[in-house]
């Protein structure tokens, strides 16, 4: 019985002790959580972590019955001296090996993350500098043995990206000593890596919805990075980066030793998709990539452009269809790559110029872009060729039938741009160009263009053509056009309409070359059958304006050569145009149009003048020869020298509106200066002779002359006609003067002086009569009264009024005509004395 009481008391004591122990334990836990575990425990745990290669400094330790030991404000370091901090954890939980703890040994078997933040400075020497922050980290780190590390379901959030990580690794063996330079280089490499990672992550902004997820699984010995294997995947929806939006972004790949393999990269935007795959060798730092894309690259280009860059003046149009493969390398001093592929674009444009479609194979190495089988299409026309593009030089070669207005907008280089601006094209015009050349993007003056061009139904400087072909060799300092052939379209040309000429004319050009150093245009070997003004207008408008005055009824045969000054050097010109034609040509002289038969001659532009020489043409049944000099600008005096032979007087009167139509032929010569088109601007000197004309008839038998002509039935019987005449003349401001007019009959001599106003067409003339031959003998007694035979005419040229007037003294020049000197022999220079000319 007593034994039973003792046992009962012992039980009561044991229960009391158990309760007290629990209370003490609870109080101890409360106290430990309240005040933290002893400093010795922290030192033991930090030493245990250091034994695992983890150098840590624990701010506080608490004991949790559920989660174990909680370490707060943990700082991790690269070195045992704890000088270079690599991370800061708000808290983590440690699992201690209890069996070894019972023997006084502290060994950490597991680290658990359950919330808080992890901060990693980019520079361990500046712990308060830029940080990579992992928020709300969760997961377990298992430590077994000295080097074994496992990460199970470690996850956290980095700048809105959910990261999931699993790993199984052997930690590096502890090394003693080591190079300070190697350590510094490792720190710098780590710092640069973290800087780039933070910079990239900060630019990504996921939209509301499911955040991006990065999953990473790794394994291997960290002592041998080449043996590490890793598998990763990234997925995100509704992702945005610097204005770049993707509906879906996925990537998956693996790391096998030193080779990183991208099994798939997939990006989708609202209208396209990008698929890529590739690989990269971490040891050689070289890789390859293959991709296919239809996404819009403009947001990417805008994001990569420098902040201060100007808005690009080009557009890709619709989404490009891109297919490419290439290789890249980060070995050496700078990265390099080479990529080949094909690109197709709809409605691309640059500087306000757009085409319907652009397609090309390409090859690019970063410094050079080579385009092969390049095709551009616009309104059913196309250009095809190839191009090599670098920073300071563009080479190209292509064939095209794109329209003229496209090149007028596309080519910025002077003076070629100005030349193209002079072209006009009809809707049905065709252009074909085969060319090659170079251009310097940084210097608009550094370019070269060579090839052949052909066009139909084009107009240049208002001159229409049916067909033209030329070989080109052009640069900023010289424009060289050779082997040219042109067929002009004369359907609307005024001369063709006026005279019914041919609807076209063809010509050839050996060379037309513009030289900037002299500001001249060289013209060589221009020949053909065409109206001169339209052709010359293409390179010398001032000369063409003058040539328009020559109204050829048909296309003449032309040859031209020389050079023409342009811009500030217009006076430095020497261009010669030879012409001939069997058809008539019109020319306005003294305000009246004249028609020349089969003219030929030479037109020369030199010293700012247009000189017509060797002129030979039929006119009024006779011939006209001479030369004319006129200012190239069309303003100023026209000078010339013309002689004519046997011009029909009736035709001349008809052309100048003179009603009288006297018969006869005129022969003469004139040197003139014409200012303006009116007769009042004419100054001239010359001589003129009439033959086989009918100036007037003299009744030789007085009143009986009419009776005799009636009896004989011949109106000329009893009369003597003045049929030939001669005079020299001078014209000043349209007023003609002559003092030596002479005409004769078989018995009479008539001399006269006259004043003719060519503007008003008024005549004032005095004629004196004298006898000769037998009549002079018969009238010898009347010689003192010869002066009484004087007549004066005045009035309109075509119908003057004649009357007998009192005699006046004739001018000195007429006295010689009335009493000509006798002929006498003269001695020529070098002729022997006493030997008449012509004798031997």
C-alpha cells in the first residue's frame, strides 16, 4: 500500500516536472524569439555555412518550432574576410543536423526561403550602390556533404518576372591563395554581367495579367563550368518593352557544357510572328542563328535608336517577310556577325518615295550589306539588280523600267537632279535603264553613274521625242552622254503644221558632255535630218530661239559640234551648226516673211553672238548669198552682208505689198545693221542693179510717137524704154538715200537722186535726162538747156506722182555719170614698162 502511494507521488512529481519543463521550454522559446539566440549560436552557424563555402553574416537568429532556426538580415560575401558583399536576405530558415548537434557539432543541412527580399549589389565594393532585387523568394537549398548543393522549387519575382529555379551542383573546391588580378577580373566580370542584366530587366514592363515566367533547371560541377547542363524556358503574354508589345513571347533551350542551344524562340505581335533557333559556344564565343519573321520591326528600331536621333524619313510599309540564317562571334576586340537571308516588303518608302513591292536576298556582316536579286515594283514596272552598301560607299548595278517621275523624286544628286527635272513623260511613256555606279552617303558630291538609257514618248525642255537612246557616264563634275540616237516627235511642231512636213526626224549624237570645271557643254558629232531648233533647245535654248527664225518647210540635214557656256560662263561658247535642205525655208526680213529655196549655210555661236555664214539660197527666182551676225540673247543689233543675183522684181514687190508689178531682175549687195524688226531700225550700205525692167518709156518723136505706134500696131514703136538701172545706196534709221541712180535708153541717159522712207513707204526722187549717141549730136545746140530736162517724183513707192520741174544742180556723184571719163591704160605692179596687160 505504501509502495502504491510512493509510485503515485512519483507520477505526480514527474507530471509536475514535465509541465514545468514545457513551461520552461515555452518560456525559453519565447525568450529566444524575443531576444534572439545567443551570439555563440550565430558564430557556430556562420562557421558551419563557411564550411560549405557560404560566407555569411547573420544579423539575428530566432527559433521556430515549425520552421526551425530563422536567420534575419543575412549578408553574403565573396571572401572569408567579408569585404565584398554579394547579396542581402531579409530572412532565411536553417535546418540543423540534430544528430551532430547532440555531439556539439553545428552542420547546416538545408536553407529555406519564405518571403522577404534578396538584394544583390552590382559592385561588391559599393554595397549601397545599384541593386538587383529578388522579391518574395521561396524555396529550399539542400546542402549535403562538403560540396553538394540542391535547389528545390526556388522561385521569386525580379522586376515583375516570375523566376523558377531548380539546380543540383557540386560547389567549387576551396582554393588557397590565388592571383589578385584574377580575383579583380572576376569581380569586374560579375559587376558588368549584373549591370547588363539589371538594365535589360528594367526596360521590361509586363501588362496586367499573367506575369512572364522564367524556368531554369541546372546541374553539374561548378568546378568545371564546361560540364554544366541547364535547361530553361521563358514564357510571357501581353509583354511590353520600351514601347515594343508582344502578345506572346516564348523561348526554350539548354546549356550543355559550353554550348548554349536555343531550341525555339517565338514572338507574336498582333499581326505577325517571329520564330528562331540557334546555338552559342561559350568557350569559343561563337554561334549561329536561323529565323523567320513577319513581325513589325519598327518599334524595335525606334527603341534601339539614340534618344537624340532624328525621326527617320523612311518607312517599311507593311510587315516585312524575313527569312535569314547567320553566324556571330564575340571573340576578338569587338563582336562580329554575318547573316544571309531574304526580305520582302510591301509599300516601303523613303524620303517621300514609295514602291509597291521590294524584295531582295541579302548578306550582312555589320559593316557591309550586300543586296542580291533586288527587285522593286511600282505600278507594274520594276527595277532589278544588286547593291553593296557600307557606311561611306554604296555600289549598285541594276536594270529598270520605272517611270521618269520616280527618278525625279528619288535622285538627290546635282546636277543630275536638275537635268531630270527638265523631263516630262506622258502616261504611255516607257523608260529602260541599265546602269551601275557608286554613291557616298556622307557626301552628295561624291557619286558616279554609268550605263545606257532608252525612252519613248518623252519630252525634254518641252521638246517631244518618239524614241531616244544614250550611253551615260555621269558624276558631280562631268555629265557625259555618248552614242545618242533620237527620233523627234513633230506632230505638234508649228513648222510641221504650217508646211505639212514629216511627223518625225532622226539624228545621232557622238557626245554631249557637261564639264563643271569650265561650266561648258561639249557637243560632238551631232548629225541627222531634223529641224534644228528642237534639238539645239535640249542643250542651248538661247541658240534654239534664234534658229526658230529659220522656218524650214522640211527637216534639213544638220551637223553640229563645239561647246556652249552655261551658268556664269555663257559667253564662253563656240558651237557650229551646218545645215542644208532641198526644201524651202522662211525668214523674216524688214518685217516681211521671205521664202528661200533650198537654203544651206553655217550657224555659229561664238563670243555671245550667233553668226550665220556661207548662206546660199534661192529667192525670187534668183540666188542669195551672205552672212548674218546676231546676239545670242535675242536683244541687240543684227549685222549682216548679203548679195543677190537676178531676183524677180515682181515677186519682190508682191512680197513687200507693192501694188505695181514692174518686170525685171535685181542684182546687188548690202551690208546692214538691223535693230529690232521694223524698217526704222535698219542701217545699211550697198548697191543694186536692175536688168530687163520697165522703168519708163520715152516718146522719141514727141506727139507723133503715139500715132506711129498705132499705125505700126506696136505700142513700143516710137518709144525708147529704160530697162536697166544701177545705183549705190545708204540707209540710216530706215531712210534710204542714193545720189547716183543711173538708167539709159539707146539715146538718153537718166541720172537721179532719191530719198525713200522704208517705214512710211514714201518716195522722193529727182531724175535728170541727157542725150547720147546720134541724139546727142542732133541736140548739140540745146546743150546749155539740158538742165531743163529734169523730173521729180514723190508719193507712195508703188504709185509716185511725176512732174517736170526747174533744173537744179546735180550732186557731184552724178556729174561723173553724165560725163564719164575715158578709159586709160594702167600699169600693174611688177609688169614690165611698155607692155599692155594681157600681152606677152
